[in-house]
């Protein structure tokens, strides 16, 4: 989704802005632009497409040197992706410019009113009205912050907003529902929608909260509420290092992130298991034993890959806690008047911690007094801060749009949470705890075994780069993995893929089977094994192609399948981890054989901050 960076200080702004935009590329965008001070005027340069195109345009300009500026990557919502609709947007007289993330819901009403007053709009965007509205007030007061405050009272919707005027060395920043951080450097300040944009310049940041506005000058920053009351904010230190957001020799971030999983799982477990006493130690849990005792139901809300993790969470939590677990798409949850109350636990899972649908679901749950537990990757993100308590997944920055390591670490976090609640309620035996801990600890080594199969998976993938459709089939706890495998493939290779419970295939999807249709079966040795074999036979009998993800040493599968990827033998409940790695690699290599833009697939955004 859209990305924002701003700079004010003593250095050349353009290189910092361009560099920041490049760091934000992973979020997904279709156009970009910068605005700087230029000889008492504002200069805006924009481009449809990539930041390299913007750079080329900037190079053509002579003598651009400014030490203040704002910049933006746009992911189109209102108006097609083109240069005109790209941000920054000027006010009607070019005296000020804005960059905006989010959606102005009442933009057409404001636009109409302004048009009646004679204003002429140039873009199809919702954002342009902000520039016009702020400028209307600015012309009267010559106070930029006041003008922004006034304009915001008329705006409905969400915003991460930066405003720059031609005649003041200050950037006005405001936030509602779209993340904004202020980076504090030495005699310089940065503003961004994401820490990765400013990480190489400063690690000291302030997270702006909703309904807060900041005025940043060369020497100072001042944060107030929308009622202009001063707010003192804590300065946080970002722990992420620069090499964590670089490719480190891998062809794509996605591949790097797939291969990072053994280490990231170790990070997720580190310090959270008291081996001596066989107990789970989780920091951020503020919920009482009394609350856990009285839980009437658990609801997990999430989107996309995080939702697939939630489906697995249902298996795990219900099995050990014997508490009913519902899993909802976050986007659906709030509209169905969910039956929850103060005794319900709502678990929100999100990599980015900024997904608008998940945030809206949390809001709904909070209104109904449920307790919110966040399982979040990005430290300091809005969901992390909005939840009553939670745990960080510790997967590190995930740059590839297709989620991989964040998913496996979400799963680990769900296991830890299950153990934690299970121990609090004495629902998990000593023996079960030991077995689970043992399985969790063995994950990195087991995953490495699958990663070592990557050459073979790459070879199998080469045979499917021209396929148009795929079926992914799994049962029980591996059904969500089938969904995840299908999602990964469609996201990065643009091949249509559907995930189904294997037995459900005969109730419809079987009609699709012919000699061109590959079906990926997840078939580990467990109680469903024979049933899945029958499903495979049904496909074989209709001439379909079978790719199996099976347990090492399973000779029967070799005979039934056209291609087999072996994963190590494990307790069924933990096969999800190794199976998903095979799925990730298969999707990755198919997309790579097709020369797809794997880290930044078309139309997708890393963090979906609009509902
Ligand atoms: O940041 P979140 O986990 O809340 O994001 C949810 C989905 O948008 C996300 O998982 C999406 O489906 C990924 N691109 C999947 O690879």
C-alpha cells in the first residue's frame, strides 16, 4: 500500500527521499513522487511506475537542491494509476503540497463544495481535496498547523498525512488509522509510514497515534491532539538492523525469508520456554487466571495468510483447551454482529500489525468488551498497541509481499499461547507439554531438511510454469496448509489455484480434472492417510497430474504420484510446518521460472491499510 517519507534537516533531501521510497517499494505501489522546496517555490516531480523512472526524471532537472521534502509511493484506490493521480498533490495555487495514505470517505462532498466556490481539481483522487481544503484555511491564517487542524475537522476517513508549504521550513504531520512515525536524528527529522524507510538514518522513533498532529521544524518537533493540547511522547529504539531489510545475496526477499525460517523459529522460542520446570514464559500477558478460567469462547480474526494460521490455531487450541474457537475473516467479523462479551478472548493475528480489516475487527470486539490478544510481527504497530496484550512473533522484517516466515512464526506463537493457557488452566499434562516443547524445538532441524530439497522442488516447478490452474488438497490440520499453498501460488505466479479439504474435491472440483490439471496433495503418514490415497486414486483415474508432499520413505506415494516432495516424519500436528515450507518453495520456483516479479507481485500490497 502507499508509502510516505519526509525529511527536514541539513542534508540533501532528494537522495534521502528516494532511498526511503525504495525501502518502501515492498509495500506495493504503482506510481511515486517527491516534493521539495525549490527557490521559494515547491517543486513536484512524479512518475507512473517505478522509482527508477522517478529518479530518471529527477536527474533531468538541473540544480535541485533542497534540505526539506516529502515523498510518496501510491497504491491506487481512487483514480487510475497515472502521473496525475500520483502524490504529492498541490493546492490549487501550488503554494502547498500534501502526501496522503488512507481514504477520505467524504471527499466527493468536500470536492463538490469547493468546486462551487470555484476550485478546479486536477486529479481523480480523494487526497487532492486535503490540499485544497488546508490551503483554503492557510490563506486566511498563514498558520499551516492550524489550517491542517481546521481541515481535519471536515474530513471523514483515514489518513497518514504530510503537508509542506512553499514559504515555511516545517512539515505538518497527522495520523488517523494509517501509521506514521517520526524519526529523530542529529539536527534532522524524518517522517515515514514504515520504519524501514528511515532505518539507515536513525533508530530513534516516535509512533504517532490516531488523532495526533505534529509540527516538525529544523530544530524541534511538537506533538498535539487535534484539540491542540500538547502531548509528550516516548521515544522508542528500533531493534531492526539494516541487513535484516536487505537481500543478502538471495535472488529475492521471498527466497531469503523462506530460508530464514529455522533461525526465526529459534528466535520465536528463545527465552519463552523454561526447560527446567517445563513451563511457558510469556511476557506481555496481562490477562488473569480468573479471565482464562471464565473464557466462554475464543475468536480468531485475521486476513490472508494470517487467517490460514488462525484455522490451524483452531485445531490446536480446541484440542488442548476444549474451548470453542471460531475463526473469522476480519473483514466479515464486524458485520455479523458477533456473539462475544467480556468473557470472550479475541485473538488478532497480523504480520504487519496495520491491516485495516483486522483493526476494524478489534474495534468491534473492544466495543463488545472482549479481551484482545495480538499475535503480531511488527513491533510498535497499531494492532500491537491496540491489543490488550499479546506476543510478538519475532520473524523480523518481512519484505516479500508473500508472507512466509511470518506465517511459521505465527504458528509457533499460537502453540506457545496454547501451552500457556493450557498450563494456567491445568488442561495440558506434563507429558503433553514435554512432547509439544520437544516438537517445537525440533522444528528448525526438520525445516532444514525440506529446505535441502529446494533443488528438486525447483526442478519439479519447471514442469508447471505453463499451467493455468492448480488444486491444493489436504485434510485436517493440513487443510489450511492447502489453502496457504494455493494462496502463495496465485499471489506470486498469477496461476489460478484453489485449496480444498481433500475429501471435498469429489463434491465439485473433480469436474476440473483432466490431463492438464495438477493437484498438489498433502499426504503425511497419519490417520487420514488411506482416505487421501482414495482421493488420489480418484484423480489418477481421471488422468489428472499429482504432485505429492509426503513422508520420507513412503514408497506407495511414489507409485501414485507424478512428482513427490518428501518431508521428514513428524508428529501430525507439526507436519504443517514442513508441508508449508515445501508449498512456499514450490510456489516460489514456479513463479521464478515464469520470471514473475516475486517480491512485488502486481496489484498486491504488503500491508493492506484500507478496508
Ligand atoms: O499483515 P497481515 O498479516 O495482517 O496481512 C494479512 C494479509 O494481507 C496477508 O497475509 C496477505 O494475504 C499476504 N500477502 C499473504 O502472502
